[in-house]
C-alpha cells in the first residue's frame, strides 16, 4: 500500500476496521483468503473495494462487470456523499443487527447493504438523467437481491435493511437518515394516482417486518410501525402504530426506535 493510501486509511476508521477484519478472515479461514484479498485487501479505498465487489455481483450480459464498475467508480468519484452514506450504512448494520459481528460480515454477505448501495448509484444516474441505465440497475438488483427500490426514491444515510427480502420502495418515496426496516416492508402508492404518491419516512423511524405504508403520508420522526401493519394515515412523531388498518397504540417505546430495534408491542401495552 502506498504512503498516501496508508494516510487515507488512518483517517478512515470504517475502512481501517474493515481491512483489519478482512485480514483476520483471510488468516482464520484460508478458503476465503482469496475473497478477502480480491474484494478488500487489494484496494486502497472503501469506494474502490465496493465498486469492485458489487460490479462482480450485478454485472450481466447487458452490462458487463467491467462496465458496471466504471459506472460505480464514476458515481462515487463525482459525488463524495455516496461514500459518506456507505460508511454510515455499514455502521448502522454493524451497530443494530445482533446477527452482524463485524463490518466485513456486512460488507461481504448482507444483501440489504448491497441492494442499498446499488440504489445509491442508480439514484445518482437518475438525477443525471441517465434513466435507462438507472432502470437497468434497479431491475438487476431486484433479480439478485429481491429488493425493488425505484431509482428516483430519495434515501438518507445510516439506513439498515435487515434481511431485506421483499422490500419495495416507490418512485416518490423519501426515507430520511437513521431509519431501520425489516423484510417485507412496502413504501407504496394507494392506487393509480399520479405525481407525488408515496410515503415520507422521517428520521429515526423503525419499520417492522411486513409493514405496508401506502400513499403520500408522513411517518413522523422516531416513530415505530408494528409488524404486518397497513398504514393508510399519517403517523405522529414518537408514536407506535399497529394493526390493519394501523392505529396509534402508544409511544414509540424509546427515544431512538430505529436503533433499539424493539418490535415487541405487547411489552409496551402492558406498561
């Protein structure tokens, strides 16, 4: 590694920790040593490692892995906020998911993280009016990871998609920073309406497994949506809603529900 790269790694604690854990993985599991080196240890920056690894996954006959990597490198090279969001997302997974024991585990094996980073590139393409390529990437991610996020959807940083299978996020949806969602979450429309028609999920919200939020409604900050709920009306901040249709049943249970990840509504009702 060059001196410049060493200095950059020292100033980037997430990347430094990821490299250290990749080295430990290579030593402890020799059969994965080549994976650790090819995807992480052979690169000087987190952005380089991510573009290499994701391009290998989403490359196809329509857009080769090499072409895909060029697109990812271009996006992250021209928009530094993508790299900042990547680090925040990686931290969110590590800190909130009890099944995640290291950054390297999330980076290599968690498809929710992979799908979200691909969306960040697709959204960059969408904003640059490169919509066909954005749609191609969206389609490929849906095929590979069973996560369907429209390229136009606006998603903040520090997002955790646990399991991720079946997550659907519509075109005009907004997901602010520090949101957690589990598998089967839908942020969709309520019919065939045009224009701004999808939910606006504010900071710190926890969307439990199978939650369906439909229409141009606001989910207030630091609120919580119970598993299997169907939300058709706005949700006040710092509240818990549950049911079909969902109704307010109490407070959110904590100041930061997206970080505590507590889905047990019965405990709240008994207090």
